[in-house]
């Protein structure tokens, strides 16, 4: 039986409509692939609380967690990644660094497809394409 890992991610959008995307650093799982920032939900932790914690730990930012965009389970190697992506409003300044990523950039929704995405994030990328509706 495959192990399932519950993961949460933030789709942070600026006033100009650009979305924060992050590239996994060398030495990390899915190195070189792009993803939305977030991380694992710890035992006894709610999804939104986990996402707030991950944003503080990973990017040193605050976020107001909004609506669920997608939730999907994806097989990655011998693991099942149960990823929930939430619309998130940035609280305070934009992130300047990341503990897990070697690059961060703000990109427009129409340019999301031009990036090499980690498999679990693909459903959210599809939901964010211009002209698409999300739940």
C-alpha cells in the first residue's frame, strides 16, 4: 500500500494578477520543478493552519487563506501526494527568500504553462488558466 502525504499550497496573487511560483532547489524532492509554496500538514494540524505555518517557515511571510482551488491525489514515485491548493492573500511584504527553493518569481496566469511543474501542482495550474473556472 502506498503512503499518502497530506500537503497544502498557497496560490498567492498580487494586485496586478501575477501569481507567486517557486522552483524546488537542488537536493530536494522534485528539484528543478516549479510549485506553489506550501508543505506537509503535520499530525493534528488543520490544512489552513498548516499553510499559514509553512508560509512563515518557508517564505517568512503571512497569508490569509481563502477558498480551495483544487484538491487532488497524485502518485509520485511510491508516494501518494494529497495536495490542496488555496487562494491566499499576502499579508505584509513580498517574500525575499525561500528555505526550499532556488528561485521565486511572479508570473501571469497565461504564462504558468511555460514552466516545468511538479506533478501534484498540475491540476491547480489547469484551474488557474485564463478562461477556466475553479470550485
